[in-house]
């Protein structure tokens, strides 16, 4: 039996504490009203992120809803739980954040704890300030056309393996076809292993796919993985308290071992290879006079492996999907590739491949409809003022979350009529010049634009060209239409997978 005075105290404590908790939870919900910025009403505890928290919708979908609700506003306020954030709607404002006033918004909002994630902490995406600037200047030259061109023979070898794999794994009889995203992932992990690290990943032959599995342990859809992601992203101090890391410890050790083994092998045997790792090794040599260490080189080799495989495989999977759904475009592309081969003695040289107009348009349109990163989250790094075309101005404080709603811009009928229609013709000369600047951001923009953009374009274009030449890509009863986004993943991903059939072409059999 609880004494009466204790019962009384419990009641008093509850009466006193509940309003305090309520006050704490709603304290910031005045933030945008006080600043005269339009906003979408927040919900207790969740702000505007209830559906994200419940894993019903992704951040990019929720941002698209807010974008649509407050049509006509250059920027609008929202809350990520209790944290106020700005959603930038107007392309001019996008330019301000990503280019004109870059120094006020230069950091990405995703952070990693270098103690928990030493390898990932080297990834330029997570680095800030002067350190990022120095790192970027060391790495940028490694992605020029001049550095990519010598990789072509290596890459062509991986394309041949992809064709072999499709011949064996995708017999025309399979009624549902194969899951194209996984095939694309096998291809990009293999490509990156060869071009970045100079090693064979055996992704097409090894059913376990050790290297692939390790990359998947860092980035993949899934309920529990997404819970971890939300803690690390939204509540980083709780993540540190729980000792959570983006990259599991054994994965970190695995990558460290394969890269250092390869570095040691080259050193001991005086081996020089024409790949990205070699560039990093050369940069880390003392006589270079650059403040770049072997630990940096190790971190950046792993950056290439993780950044270079998943985003490109998403793009390739969706490009195959769109070609399957648009056989006329597929046939036109096939003829374009055949003509380029014909004009180059049966080969597809680097310049010819990169300049194929329809191939480029197919890639651009795929990235418009299915950009892997559909919302970019930045942090204000220096107090500044945003001033919209409507005259509304807002002082943005350091630490404020700023979101660029890539999905909403890419799918806005004001910028792309019939936005959900796959129409490579939007990117044809004469049309592309009419598109509104800063509404197309698959690789980001400004000084932080994707470092691996050219490599990504090259590896996706190669796989598209090689596969359409030899295969008819077809839909099956299991092919999704429309695609439903998997809500347990922060990157673009079709729920249930992209099922397609790759039928070997008769003419290509007899060649
Ligand atoms: C289709 C494939 C790819 C897409 C759609 C993509 C997209 C992006 C986006 C949206 C960003 C953020 C840009 C910004 O903040 O403005 C980014 C950054 C980055 N990407 Fe990619 N990416 C792709 C492939 C690659 C590849 C192959 C690499 C290879 C190394 C790579 C390396 C990076 C790095 C290192 C950054 C951070 C750059 C920085 O903060 O300075 N990406 N990427």
C-alpha cells in the first residue's frame, strides 16, 4: 500500500513535469512564425517527420509534399522532430545555397564520428572547412577525362563479363526475369574494384559476393538498417552513446586489409598500375610535397568503392527499366551504338561513347526521374540572409538544416511538363537549353558537386551500350509499374525490385 503523501507527490510531480515536457517538445514550433517564414504545421514530437519515423515515406517524398503545399514560396520552414529546417523551393534560392553563398552552406548535414568511423570520416562528403578544400584539390584531378581514358580497356573487360553473366543468368525462359538492380550492383562493384583498387571482386562468379556483401553492409534498404541510419542522422549524440557506426567494425577491417595488402604488394614488387589507387599512392609519396598521407589514400580508395558502386547501380538499374518500358527508344539507342561501332572499326572509343547523343539523353532523363539522392541536406555554416523573389527575407543561423528537394524539383510540371513521363527528348539540343537552371541536380551543384560524376557517367553508359547491343531488355509480369519507393532506404530504390528479362538477340548470337 503506497502512503497517501507519496501518492500526492506523484500527482504533483506529474502535474508539474508534463507541461514542462510539452513545453520542451513544442518550444521550437514557433521558430518559423517568429521569422515570418511560411511553414507546414508540425506534429507533436515528430515535427513534419512522422511518416519518415514510421518508415512509411522517405525524406524526399515528405519534402515533395511540403514543396507542393506551399507553392509559390521561395523557401519554407519545416521541423525534423524538434529541429527547424528550411526547404529551398525556388531554383534561384537553390543557386544561392549551392553556389553563390556556398560558404554559408558548405557542409553536408550528415555527419560521422571519426572515432567510430575512421575510414568513412575521410570521405570528402563528410569533411568540412579547409580540410575539405585541401582534400578536394588533391582528389579532383583524378577524375578528369585524361585520367579516365586509360581505364577504358579495364572497363571493357568488366562489360564483357557482364554480358557473359547475363547470358548465363538470364535465360529467356525465366518468366519473371531477373532483379536488375542486383545485376547492376554486381557490375558496378566489380567495375569499382578493378578501376579503384586494381583487384578482382569476382562479383559475377562468386555467388556469395564477399566484396559486394561488405559494401551492402554499409548501404542497403531494410527496416533495422534504417533505424540505425535515423539515429546516426537525426540523433548523432545518441548514436555515439550507443556506439553505433555507419560502417560495421569488421567491414572497416576488411576494407583496410584489402587496400593495404594491395598497396604493400605494389610497393614491394615495384608494380605500377593505371588505376585510381595508383594515383592516390603517388599523391601520398613524401616527395610530392602535398599534405596527403597513406591513411588518406586508404580512406579515399574505400570512398571510391562505397560512393562509386551503389549510386551508379541505382542509375543503371533504372535506365534498363526505362529502356524495357520504351522499346522504341531502346531500338534507336541500339542503332546509335551500332553506328558508332561501325564508324570506329568495331570499337567504342572513349570520346565516341561519351558523345553519343541518345545515350546521353537516356542517362540524363533516367537521372531526372530516378536520381539516387532525391533530397540533399546541408547545414548553415555561417550566419546569412536568404531573400526570396517575394521580398520575404530570413536570417539563417549557423547549424540550421537546409534541404534541397531534388525529387520535387525534378518532378515539378512547371519545369518538366508531364514530369513522370520518360522522355529523353527533353535533353535533345534545342530543348535542353530551355530547361530552367538549378532544377536538375542528380549530382548536386557548385563546389561540392559529385566528385565521381564523370566516372559514374562512363560506367553507366558503357553498360547501357554493351547490353542493348546484345540483348533485348523486356518487362515481365513482375516488373513494377509504377515504381513504389522503398521507404526503408534513404536512396532511390524500387520496393520489391526491378524485375526485367534480358533476351539475347539472335543477330548478336551469330556474330
Ligand atoms: C550516378 C552516380 C552518382 C550520383 C547520382 C552521385 C550523386 C552525388 C551527389 C548528389 C553528391 C552531393 C553533391 C553536393 O553536395 O552538391 C555526391 C557527392 C559525392 N560523390 Fe557522387 N554520385 C554518383 C557517383 C559517384 C562516384 C562513381 C563516385 C566515385 C568516387 C562519387 C563520389 C562522390 C564524392 C567523393 C562526393 C562528395 C563530394 C564533396 O563533398 O566534395 N560519386 N554525389
